């Protein structure tokens, strides 16, 4: 199968660590980047850097939970030409707190709206044009935390497990229509969000390396882009072992809610 080389790319969450690294990985002459990010000043800097690399860049800053604005942005981007690759990368994380008091309900609701609902809105917005031309590619940002729930981040794990299942289902449905769907499942990638998450962070990876692996996987239209290998292998086993054993292993690893 020939390697995919997208010329027009839409990316949400471009101001995150992985998002900014993906912009840098794809930016080059002839490429059009439609970028979204909540942090306006950071988005300006990332867009400027991509333009310096030769890319044509448009940018918008808004809350992806605003579904009407998200759909309108997609429509505006499509006026400039068909979208070859859409990467749903915007996300957030919360945890059970330093005293294990539990997640704040309002924060958990916001997390589900950003990580899951906004992703589904984005897919629904971009699919009609892709299906009409039997072409296009969508990448959904899940996590290795989608294999087995960690006690410190219940809602985050739930959202990423949902994205994994959603992406896998979409791929099976849309394959015959020529549309590629990939689920991205990173391990720990160095970022503010990652550092704020309690618990150990084995095999911590830097964003440029993660972006390179994602780009390589998308070029090959891989169903699942999961890394790094040791952590991927271990978390996969957590999903297939009896739950009681997996819970015991997770506790041994230090994901038991205690932050000392």
C-alpha cells in the first residue's frame, strides 16, 4: 500500500505538547495546516514557526465543547480544499486528588465533553465530505490508559477507552469507502498534563519522538499507533489478564492513588 502524504491537515489541540510537535513534523512547503488551540498566544507562536518551515497556516482559538463553532470551523477549512488528514488531539486530564477525595464532578463532565463528545462532533463534521469523495484520513487520540483503567484517573481512562473502541468501529465501517481511521495510543509523553498526573511515568518520551512515530504510523494507515513498545506490551496484558490480577499489578506499580 502506498504511503499517505497529506497536503491539507486539520489539527485540534495544536498548543499541547504532542500537538505542537505534530505541527513541526508536518510543516513544510506545499502543506496547508488548519490549527486549533485554546492558548491564543502559544498558537500564534506555533503557527509562525510552521510558516517559517514553509507551510500555509490558518488558526482558530475556541473551546471545542462549543459544537456549533467546531462545525463552523470545519466548514470554513473545507472551503479552502478537501481535508486529507484530520487529527483530533484536543484533550484534558483530571485525577482523584492528592487525598484521594475523588474527581470533581464538573471537571469530569468537562473532560468527557472535550475528550469524547468533541471528538465525535469533529468526526461527524468531516465525514460527509470524505465519504463523498471516498478519500481522507482521521486520527483519534486515545492513550495506553485506554487498555485498563488506572485508579488515579477514572474519567480520563474511560474517555480514552471509549475513543479506542469508537475509532476501531469507524475503521471497520469506513474501510470500504477508502477512508483511513487510526487510533493513536501514546504512553507517557513529557508535557504539563503528563507531569500533573499522579503516579509513576515509565518510559517517558519527548514530544518530537512521539510525533515522529505518529506521523510514520499515519503514513502507513496503521489501525493502532501505540508506543513505546514495553509500556504498550504491558498495558495490553492488563487488558487481557483476569481483572483481579491486573488490579493487583497496577497497585504494585504505584497507581494506587497515593502520591508519596
